[in-house]
């Protein structure tokens, strides 16, 4: 004989409680929410909640509703959106963006999960706030250097430092669906300002700036993967390379890759993310210099 519907609903809610999805003090679905989620009558929803109370899993709180029984963690007096964001950034910096969850932050801050939602709507909004906060760590330079190229270099290096401090940032930022966060937009404004008045049309200016930002993101995309690999294995990048030197040596000595072997065994070779960034930044700016020179030459010929 099939188990009654109200008991099946109670079983599912019980599983949420035992799995930790609903912690002590968290509000459980109301009768109306149960009606909507399971498509049952009011009497069935009431019976399901009654069964949980009978089992000692929930209790009624005036003005709140039915909550999970047990010791209730109360929100600290100083819990703020800024404190939540700072905690989330710390978790992401140490363990990656995937480790950030509302439940994890509630545990770290020793508050109920519901108290977080009074300040942040959910993880999507939290990631936006995190992204905005870290972009704000590099304020505008007190004295802007003369010339478009030094101005771009200054801004791009600031953004690179932000990505180095926060390896998860490259995963959080999208080129196709950009996040409109104030501090991030301020960086874009300063990049565009460096190119303004040089004779470049609006499309060229915007493409140049987006290409520079995506260059930074492309270089930084490996940072979180390296952080996660180091966390999971305890092996650093240099240690990993040392462990695989023999394998690489066999491949290079096979004769199948003569040009690669010649290049990677050249004396004094130094290749890492910073050297790739420096090389790429110079080439990006060299290419822009050609466009600027052409634009200014065209403007002079039109005078």
C-alpha cells in the first residue's frame, strides 16, 4: 500500500533537515508553500507539518512560522552586507568560488542562514557584490601619467593585481554577459578615457578596451584552477613541474617535436603567468599604437 501523501511530504522535509539544507532556526515551508510545491490540499499540508512537530523536528515561532527545532543561532548585532561580502571573498580566495554558499557563510559567521537573506538575496547577488568590492580595491591613481599608453598600462596592471589577489574573479566575470558593477565600470571608464581624443572612432575604442580586459581575464583564468589543484593535492606548480620533468624529457628526446625541444631547452628561458602577461600587454599596446598613429595621420591629412 502506498505511503500517504502527507507522510511522503514529511519524509522529504525530514531529509532536508537531516541533510543540513534546513538548519536549526530556519523556517520550513508553510502550508501555502507546500500546497504550491506538491499540489496538495490544505489539509494534507497541515498534516505534513503536524507530523514534523510530533517528531520533535519543528516548532512554531510567533510572527515567523514553523522553524526547525534545536539550538537557534541568532544573527550577530554587527551582521551587515559588507561583513557577509568580506567573508565570502575570503572563502573564494582560499578555496575557489564554488566553495561559496549561503549555508557555508552562515556557518562561518555563526548565524542562521535566514539572517543572511535579510542582507543578500542569494548567491547571484552575492557574487556581484564580491566582484564590485574587489574591483574597488584599486582606486584611481592620484596623479594620472601623461600619454595614452602609460595611462592604459597603469589601469591594466591594476586590474591584473586584482585578479592575482582573487583567483576566482576571472570565473565570475563574463565577456558576453557583463556584470554592471560600479567599481568595475569605473575601470572601464578610465580605460576609455585614456583613448579618448586620439582620433579613434567609438567602435575601435570600445573593442580595444574590451580586448584589453579580456586579455587580463584570459591570463587569469588559470589562477583558480591552480588554487584548487594546490588545495586538493598540496602540490605547488613548481613541484608538479619537477614531478613531470622525466615525462617531458622523454617526449622532447623522441624527435617528434624538434622545434619545441629547441625552444623549451634554450638557456635562460623563463615562462610563467607574469612573463606571459608582460609580453602580451606590450604586444597589445604596440598594436594599439599603430591604430592611434593611423587615426592621427588621417586627422592631420583631413585638416
